[in-house]
C-alpha cells in the first residue's frame, strides 16, 4: 500500500469520495483512517489529517491533535442516536484541521491556535469540494467547524439571553449536531475539568430549552393585550373580545411581531370587515 500510495491520485475524486464515505460510516472508522495515514495514502486524499501529527504545548501538557481528532470522532459516534451521521463524522474529523496553520508560540512558550476554527472551515470547504461532496454536506460541515469553539465564550463570559438566542440562530437546523460535536470535543484527562465542561454545556442546553418555551409562548400572544383591544374597540369582556384576540394571535403567527400602531390599524380593519 505504501509503495503504491501515489497511484491513488489516478482515481477520480468521486470514487475516492465514495471510499472515504464508506470508511467514515463504518463502525470504527478510526482504524481505517490510521491505516490511510500510516501507509501514506492520506497524504494524497486527505492530507489535512496526517498534518495534525505534531505535539502542541497547552496547559503545561503536550496534546497530540491527531490523536485528539480520532478520539473526538469516536466520541461523536458514541453520541449518535439515529444511526451513522456522515455530516457529524466529517465535522468531527475536520474540526481542528486549521491548527497547523494557526499555530503560534508566545514568549512564555505557550502555544496558541487563535481563529483555527475560521481557517479550518475554509480548509474543510476546499477539501470536501475537491472530493466532489454534495454541496449541502459541504455547507453543514463548514458551519459546524466554524461554530465548534463558540461555546467556550459561554464559559468565559456570562451570556445574555440574546447571546444564547444568537447561538441557536447561527446553528439553525445543525444545533443538535453542534451539541454532539462540542461534547465530543472534550478529551481532557482531567476529570474535574471534564465534569465542569459537561455541567457548563448542560446549563447552556437548559437555557436554550427554557428560552425556546418562552419564545414560543410569547409568539403565541397577540401584539395587543385584552385591555388594549377593549380600549381600541370600545368593548367589554365577552365573545367579541375573544374573537379579536384570536385574530391578532393568528396574525402574529402568520406575519410576525408588529408595533402598536400597526397592530391597532390591523385590529380596526378587522373590526370594519366584521361590521360589513
């Protein structure tokens, strides 16, 4: 395999992609990926992976990004609930590929990888497109790589509710996968630190769920309350108030939030139609 590794470049990118897909969807893809790296095949089809084989000083210990990556892949697979998830597995495999290009050593000897998620996202897009992967897969993996470090801001700073909502908005339909990727990305052997990270993410997920309930409840309320409706229409509590309230509630669901003046005008137009 080592002697013939360079001949893999003669194979069409689509075929290479299919072989890599089959490998990633295997029960233990790490075994096959190690074989690709050890024989030199990865240098021709996925060079970003063997490029991770260096040791970086971090937190007074050496951390092998290559081994970390394969561990993250294994841990992401363990979190799958509905069968093999190719998007999640690609994201786990590529999430740190920007580290070699962003590696910097400070005056104190501390190594940093600032913005490696941004660089890694661009590299992931280039690699996946080279392999002729479906565009949706490319976009989703790139987004996950871009966002996989955002959570650390939640630990370092006290996020406001709007910040949590932005996190959810930016993740969009990938939020569930992002949850799994971030949890899988914790490979520290320090149990205290691992528990602290898990508790912090538990806290974030709980806030996301709470805000989702609050937002859904708020979205179900019309832009005018009962007292405002009665005052505008000059009515008392009763069936007409109920119909007006329901009309405004449905209008909000259909068109989104309105300011007071817009909601008032819509209510008066509804009243005029009722009169006819």
